[in-house]
C-alpha cells in the first residue's frame, strides 16, 4: 500500500517532524500573545504576529491562513503578507513603540517590587529578538533600487 501524499507531493511521514511540530507550537503561542496584545494597551501585537506567521508558514501554512481569517487578525494580514518593503518610518515607529511598551512593563514590575533578574533578562531577550525581526522584515532591495514606476 502506498503512503499518503499531501498537496506538496511529499510523503506525509517525511513532512511531519518534531521540528515542524515545534515551529507550529511556537507559532500558535505567538498568535495567542498577539491576540492578547490586540486587546490590551501595553502588549505589542505586530511582532508576535510576525514571529507566529514566520513559524506557521514553515510548519503549517493552513493554520496561518486560519488565524488570518479570524476577525481579530484580519487587519494585520494585509500588512504581513504584502510584498512591499517596510518603510523606514514604519520600522522606526515599530521599534520605538515596542521598546516603549517593554520599558513601561519593566518599570511597572520594578516599582511593584516584582522584577527579578530572570524577568529582566527575558524582557531584554524578547526586545532584542523583536528588534532583529523588525529590522529583517521585508528589507528594501540593496543598492537603492526601487520598484519601477514613474520618476518624480
């Protein structure tokens, strides 16, 4: 009996790996955090959706489609799936807002006496990861090349 084949013409057993399960798990967790961030003022949304989309597109694209069809995430789908480079002003604003919300969160924990060294290290690592993701997300082409269009 032949092994079942999915839409990418690869045997299912060859495509289902612990690595893909791990990526899918991280992606779902990021979408969950993004969902919380969409309704709370200080938790960022976009960075979690970027990371979640990155993970799900490499592990389970149908699950990523399912998330972006939900009303909560639909408005982010157009931005994340666009092929246009992220404008520099948007990149700077995203970085500033991410670090502002991270700083306010750490400050609130510090004032409440709940900030530990581990929590500070985790916050710094998340901020660094978010910064890298934003800086690498849809970079403009090198050499100053721009998309074709009228010259003004």
